[in-house]
C-alpha cells in the first residue's frame, strides 16, 4: 500500500486544483476555516462513473477526473465483480442494511455533513446514521492494527487545502450504489479546499492495487447550506429498517 | 505511535456487537461480579461492571475557549450511580437488572412520579426489557440519557456550538449556542432538538422534539414525544462538571422531576475514541424472536 504513496503524490501534483484565489477565513488557531454544513449536489452516490438512469437512480456524469475517460481502472477480475455487485445491489449494498458508509462514500451521500475544527482534529459529522469522521491533525500516524468502517484518517494543511490520508479501511464498504468497490488495501488521499465562501472543492485519489490497475481521482463540489439555522437532523437508518421489516410482516 | 484506547474498553469495531445487550446487565454474565472493583471509581462503581468512572479529584480553575465559553473540552465519564441500568432508585433486583441507586434527586424518594397508567406501562416494559431496550437495537439515546451514556464522551466547543461525541454507537449531539429557536414541533428525532445558552458559568440546554422511542435506562422507563428537558451543566474545575436535568412531561408524570450527577475528566486526555460499530456487529436480532422484531424462531432459547 505504502509503495503507491509516491505515485499518488506525483499524480496529485499534475491534477490541476480549483482556482486558489479565494482565501478562507481562519479559525482561532489559524487553520483555514471549513466549518459549516455542506452537501454534494450530484449523483456520485449513485455511480461515480457516467451512467444513465435506472429505477430510483438518476442519470449523471462521471466525477472521475483521472483517468481522463472517467472510468474506474479496475483489474479484469474486479471489473467482473463490480458487475455482479451492480446486479445484486438491492441486497448487497451495505448501506441497505445501514452499515457505516466508509470513505469516500460518506462525503457525497445525499445527506449533509457538518464540519467542525479543533486544534487537534477536524470532525466531519454526516446526517446519515450519525456517521462521524475524525481527522487527526496532530501529526500522528495510522495505527498498526485494526480496520474501521470509516477508516483511519490523519490530515495536515497544505496552504488553503486540507489533505487527509485515510487507511485501515474495512473491505466491506462500497464506493457508490452501483457496486463500485475496493479491498482492505484501499488508501485514500483527499484534498479539501474552500474555494469560495460557500463551496468546498473536494478531491479524492483512491489507490488499491488489489482492485485497481492505477490510482484514480474524483473531484466534485460540496455546497454550503445557507438557509437560516441550518442544522443536521437525523437518519437513524437501522431503526427505520426495523420498522419497515415489521411493516412487511 | 500514539496509544489508541477506548474510554473504558478496547472495543474493536466489528466485534463490539453483543456487548450492548448483554454486558451492561449485572447477573447476565457469569463474570460480572466484582469485575469493576478496585478501579478507583466512586462508591458503587462496581455496579457498573465494565464501565469506567473517572475518580473525583480537584482540578484547576475552569479556562475559557477562544470565543469566551467556559472550557469543558476533553474526555469525560459520567458518575450517575447506577442510572444507566435504571434511572430511578431500584432497591429490588429485576430480571437482568441488579439493585442499585438511580440519579433522581427530586422527588426525594428517588422515583419517577408516574401517573398510574404510565407506571403500569413502565412495569410492563420492564418485563420485556431484554428485547425492547432501545440500545440493544443500536438506537441513539435521547436526552438526558445521552448525558450518562455508557462509555463516556468527548466534549468539543467550536464557536457557536457545544458538541458531545459519544463512543457508544459513534453518535454525536450538536448543541448550537447561537440563540436559534427550536426546529418545528412537527419533527421528532431520537436525539431531539437541543438549543443551548450560557447562563454565567452554566450551560443551559433546552431539549424538545424527541420521538418517544428512547428510554432513560434499560428498565423500561420510557419517554413520549411531549418530553421537555432542561439541563444545567456547570464546570466546577478542570476535572469536574456538575450536571442536572429537569424532566417534564405532563402526559405521563404528575410533576417535573430532576436528575443530578457529575462528569469526571478522564485521566488520559490523549486518547482517541474507537469506532463503535454497533449496527455492523449487532448479533441481538439473531437472538430476538420474530414476535419482537428479531430473527430467531419463536421457540428460540430466549423466548419469553
């Protein structure tokens, strides 16, 4: 996994970042202030790649900016697995049984995310099943043991950009509704930049030599909830799942 | 590498599972007795079984956050007697719940002032608590239960908010302190809607909009959507926070009642809360029978 870090770094360098002219306000300890309630406005949660609509899944364009064809560079075996996953998605999608979505999927679900910053960590709280990401900013490394549904995220600032390195991912999460997937070798580097008072430019490079032939990158915008008194409500998925199972009986 | 330790237990995400239903019940496990003894907790801490309560010891004067709030940030463990099992005094053992003290300070008898019908309902629920207890279903706790949540929590105070990040079920509770009103009364949530304000050195949190699906404890002490809770949270020094909450619900109580407890700062402030993947590892539904929403056949071993 670590062997690919250099590849990822060089890759990120050639991917043009969004315009950097905007300078975010600062938190009391001097970090660029990304705090607020944000949400993607796209169909990445349905399918990261270009896709036409099917029942309950609207059409959308690929959010993959590298490779340029907008497709996930699967190994042949993994490509086959993804097709199986798509076919079985009604049962096999881990979100259908209310599991923690994993990274990066939690970032572009159709649910708001509240970002909170402290000197030690950046918190990303999703409304979906109260999923929490803590990005530790204190220079610590990933733990040697234990895999997590939401992975283990450690970050640092590069100018205006929050750079988050996520490893220790359980292999059981999917990347979207269409069965795009990964293994426990998944390594993610995210670049999150406030490029406008109301916009975060979100970029994530995914590497997983067991599943992909090369690292690849998604990019999208997250929009600030500007309505007065914006707040996260709740989506207690497992409770609703129990209710619906009872109703079916 | 930094130590990765949970507040009380090292719970690896996927295996956290059945702990929720079974570990907290004294008498349910064979090894429960005496397990928590000698850990330096307050009197009665042994009743917590595996739960840790930070010892009470004096700290430094309370500091201020950059925006001027009294600073409560850090990791805290609750001291509320055995309220986590039953919020009211429960001198008599019940199935799955040992005798102990609750956290009710008013009325003086330490009991919830139920109206007769509500008392009957709570009694009925108590007989089914092993199946129906909301946390056994990985539900988020309501308020004030969240304040004496098992495994403790981290408090974070970014400008305009106080956040409680609990290890249990990786839940969070965000309390805005910017003076906003409650959300519409048409919306009901497990965690309700909380708005806070600082009254001198005391954080006052007003919570409405709860959905009536949560309990105060494991003992069937239920709630309704009419519940209104006012919490007063007062940092005393850097190691101790006084907590009290007045609970009102005229649909089921004859009078408002009050709980009180303390939060103790965890000695290890460099910890990182572990992922508590409740739903993902939950085996409870396998054991519950179909009649109560589980997956086991009605003639399963836990059939009532």
